[in-house]
C-alpha cells in the first residue's frame, strides 16, 4: 500500500496513450471497493476521444487540467443506490491508488453534489437517465513529479 504515501494529484500528462490493459486494471481496482449492502452502484465510462476530453475539461473551473490527459474516467452511480456517493468515493480512491501503483498519475475532479455540473457532464456524454455523474478522473503518464505532502 505504498501508493497511499506516494499518490499525488497529477495535472500534467505526457502526450502518450495509456495501454488498454492498464485502463482495465484501474477499473478492476475501482470495482473491488466495498459497497453498502453490496449494491455496487457504479459504472465507469472511459473517455479517450480528444475532442470529448476537451469538452469535459470545461465542466468546472477546476477541470481544465483534464484537457491534456489521454484518458478521463467518468464514474457514475445508479440512482437506486442506498448510499451511492459513499460507495463511489471508496471506488474512486481505489482507482487513484491503483493508478499510482502501475506508474500512472491522475487527478480527481469533483462533480457531485453540484447538480448543474452533474447535469452538464451527463448531457456531454449522453448518459442513461438512471445514472448520476460522481466525478471526473483525468489519468495518464505523469509529466510532473513531486513528493507527497506529509499530512500526519
């Protein structure tokens, strides 16, 4: 679990694609998260289209860094979930830690609970009606490196 003490928010990425195997590994890590009543309310949309990533980078004042990422994962949750936002946070943390573990970097961009942002991303991706957008996770090979801040 050294990733807990190594992971940082990466906002600058190398201009190189992420291998499909690594994307799948990160998604598997997210889906291994515990969830209330084992509801597993999550779905993960993987965006690699540069134009769509550019569009997503305009979703919030804080999402501009996503524009340079080769991958943006969009975690969403099904609306029938009991405590879905908590489950989503755990899944997102797993994704982030696995990203670091396999030599990638990423940044978690909050979307929920701000309804306007949730609806905007929902429309951008033409998502099904029964899901709500939780976050964006910009991911790729880091073009920056720095030590993690000690928060103890």
